[in-house]
C-alpha cells in the first residue's frame, strides 16, 4: 500500500464525516444558504493566500530542482487560478478583491492556517507534504461525491466542476506522489507525517462547519 493510501485509510472516518456534512450535501444539491457560501468564499480566500505561502516554503525547503519547481508552480497556480474562481464568486456578492483580502479570519481559519504555516516553517518537508495533502485530496474526493448527488446545474456547479477538473486531478496526483516520495525518503518520520495528516483532516472537517455556521470571533467568546 502506498503511504498516501495509508494516510487516507487512517482518516477514513473524518473523510466520511466531511462528505455527510450539510454544507457539502446542500452545496451539491444547490440548496445551500448563499450567506453560508459567501462565508466560505471569504474565509477560503484568506486560507488560500496562506496555502500558497506554504507551497512557496515547500519550494524553499526542497533540495531537488524538480520538487522546487513544482512547489513554486503550485503556489503560483493557487494565486493565479484557484483564487480567481473565488474572486468570481465574490463578485456575485459585490465583494471586491481588496475587500476579500481584508476579511477577518474566523477562529477555525486562523487555527488551520497557523498550523500549516507553523509546519512549513518549523517542520520537515515530509510533515509539510502530509499536512497539505488533506486539502487537495479532500476537495477532489468531496467534489466527486458532490457530483454523484447533484441534480442538474445550479449556482454552485462551478465549484463542483473546478474541483473535479482534469487540471485539479493532476495537481492532486502530484501531491500524492510528493507524499509518497517523502515517506520513502524519510521512513523514520512516518508517525509524524500521519499526525500532520490527521490534524489537517480534522481542521478541514471543522472548516466546513465554520462556513455553515458562519463562525465569527463573537462565537468564540
């Protein structure tokens, strides 16, 4: 079994929990409250800014040219492509790019991005690979699940199409390879990689709830 598959098996219960989350189900059906989706757009935009930084740091940590090139390329594609989808969604709500960039992160978004950045700065490249993997593989698996329960086109169809696209599948395939390469190169870090994967998966699960409940700092008091 590839190490990336072993990680997925470890997080299987959380994976299924995400697929059954009302945010995911209602988005797929096209019935999700627009206010909840707006909250996701705003928070995920802030998340992606840091996610791009994490891949840039992965490029800095890498010691081989191929990994460096690809990691920096991922950071660029997040900023130039994936975030453009969020900007188009935001435009439907009359939210400008400047307003997106100034949105205050909700507590769960802070926890997730802080964890990823701390792992990128202080952890090993192997731990970083495992920590970013749940976002890529998770969105692909969940979007594929959404596609099976969606009934025709609706306002959220571009979300499903984006995260089941060939381009996104290629990106996730590289992430799987990245995880497996790091696991093979550093067998002594398998436990640490598993811990990083599970932590990020828990935070991914919490992120759906944050969006659905429209979490703010007042909720944390």
